[in-house]
């Protein structure tokens, strides 16, 4: 599945005193199996953009093409598109409403017109894929922990066999352990099922550690669209837009400024750790308190 956005602009409340242009001439292509991190300030246009991916919003100008078809075209089935592009909104547990988890996860495939047997099979497969075994089937979704609720909400989308999963701040309000569990789950879904992931996040660390491609939106325009290793080395430019790079980017820059021979494109925690260990193994490399000092005030 490929989504191609061409010269997309979107204006809220056009022709009124409250008119606001949220997106301005956006063009990009999202290919099958990508894991994309979409970042930007509150009000930058991130959420507006992702709502165009399954037709929840339609362009004021420009077009959204799915496998070459314009979703605004006559006869195009937005209903079918929404089965293919699943959206998990911020605080997805608010999307849970049935009396037990199995019924909730079954809601989407049931609306696809599948047989009861197929609905049940899909729901159970989706629950297992997010780590919810049979003991959760009869439990009320409102009795689950925060992380389990997120898993149940994601399972409800997966049960419809989407080709793309769009998540708007899916780890908001979660503790570090819960956030890591959800993000690990998304990476597993991406790799094992080849489902495209579009992750909207304020956390540069999360995007650096999980995404393969980063799109930065500033004031309704795409400022950067590249790999994390390229985007997050632009520390000064990011700060000029009011954004910050991941913590490890600052650490590597500080160590490099102190004379360490480091590759600053190592922006994930694991890659940065390996880069530092490699540098420490070099005879004559500066050590001492450099690492501790470089991490201060970050």
C-alpha cells in the first residue's frame, strides 16, 4: 500500500474570522512497511495531516492518492480505506466501550461483514499478537491497566487486518516501562506483519529509537524528511524551530567537542552506547569525567 500526498493544504473554518491554515503545500509518499516518526510542536499540523491518511479530513487543496486512486474521487470507498488505514488516537483507551475485551476487539471485523467464525478468529489472533491471552477475553476493558488498555485498543485495529497503522501520541501519560512496552509492540508489528507504522510523537527519544524515517513539521510545512541519523544531527537548526534533538545527540556532540572521535549519526540509545564503547577502546581516547560532564543540564 502506498499513500502519496500531493500539494496538500488544509484550512480550518475557511471564510470565517476563525480561519486558520493548518497545512501548507505538503507533499510526501509513504511506502509499504515503513516506520515513520512524525514530530512537531502542538499546533504544527501533525494531527491534521494524519487525519487525511484515511479520509477523516479531506484536503482544502491538493490530493491524497492511495495506490494511485484519489480518495476524493467519485465513488471512492472511504469506508474501505478506513479498514486499510487504522487510526489509534491519543489516549486510545477512550475508544474502548464494550463489556469485555473480546467483544471490543471484535467490533471492527464484525463491521467488515465477516462471519462470526472469522470475526472470532481475527479478534483472538489480534489479541495474542499484542500479548493478551485468553484470560483477558472476558475481562472488562475498564479493569485493565493503562498499558493493557493501549494493547486492547491496538488489537481492535489489528483485527481488521490494516495495511497501515497511524498512532497519534499512543504513549501519552504512560510511565517509562509502559511506553517502552507499547513501542516495542509497534516495532514487532511493523517487522513481523510488514504493517506501515506512522507514529506521531513529541518524544524525540522515542522516534530516534524506533523510527526509520523522521518527518518534521513546522507551522504546517515539512521542514525535514529524512533518516533519524540525518535529522537529529541538526541540533542547532532544530532548536531554532523550538524543538530539541534526543538526549544522546547532545551527549555525542559534547563528547565530540571535547575531542572524542565519534559518529554523531548514532542517535538511538543502543547505537550511541556502541559508539562510546568503541571510542573508549581506542588508546589515548579522552575518558575521565567527560561522559559525566557532558550529560549535565541535559
